[in-house]
C-alpha cells in the first residue's frame, strides 16, 4: 500500500520540526555585541566570574561512534576537535594542571555540522560530571549544547573546511561557557575576589 502525503500534513510536519528542535536544544550563547548595552555589563561580569573560577579537569574523553566530521570531501579530524575542546576548557580555567577543590569530567558526546541553505551550522553536545570539594563522588552527567552558524556560500573546499573548524570552535566555546556559568555557585572564593575589584 502506498501513502500519499497531503499538502496539509506536509505543512504541519514542517511547522512541528522547529518546535521539536527547540525543545531538544538550548539557544546558542549570545555574542556580547548582540546583547543590549544595559545588560552587557552584567554579561561580561558573569563571564569574568566564570573564567576566574578554577576547576580541575579530571577526565576528558570522546565517546562518539564516528570520530571525524565529514565536511564536503574532507574531514575535521578527531585530533582537531579534541584540541579545540581542550583549548576552550583551558581558556575558561578548566585544566588537568589546575589544583582545585572542584573538578569535572567532560565527555564529547556528539559533534556534527549541517548545511542549511548558504549557512553551515555546527553543534556540539558535551556531557559533564561534576564533583565539588565537599562531595565524595561525581554527579550524574549533565548535558550542555553549543551551537554556531557561519555563512558558507561560493567558497572553495579548503575554505569550507576552515569555516567548519571555526564554526565548531565557536560551538565548543559556547558549550564551555555554559558549563562554567552553571558552576558559578560553587566558586565563592574566586567570585568574591572578582566582586571586590
């Protein structure tokens, strides 16, 4: 038996898809230049607090079934993604070299790039287990999603690969900012120093 999709069903399906995506994902971190001037100072203070909070990186792992990202006819390799994630965490003061009471285990769960018209959308999903200084065990995993969008039109394959790397870096940075912002309440010492300045 063959099924014919009516125009009405097609319209309903197309309208429902963005809602499903919206329910599953979190909105991307706003660039500070897009934040209204009245709120920009608070945003920058929050990011300063997040960066000031030292956290020990107890473990960093990649559990994706497919480690490389195919972009056109070339790959963004596992090593590239791992390096981008490690650097992003270090920029946010999360490192195995930091001796801090609070520690995290970060897992790269998913990373993918999709072309939507002339745009390239990069998404990364990290799972994080956290252990504050007063706990004996790590918390259950919490999911953090980062996303970015770059224009990808009328360019060479080499440029497309670099745009994909840049887009993935922005998505990873977005996710690590979310991680650090969510842990601010456990960094009272570091926050007190920032607020005193």
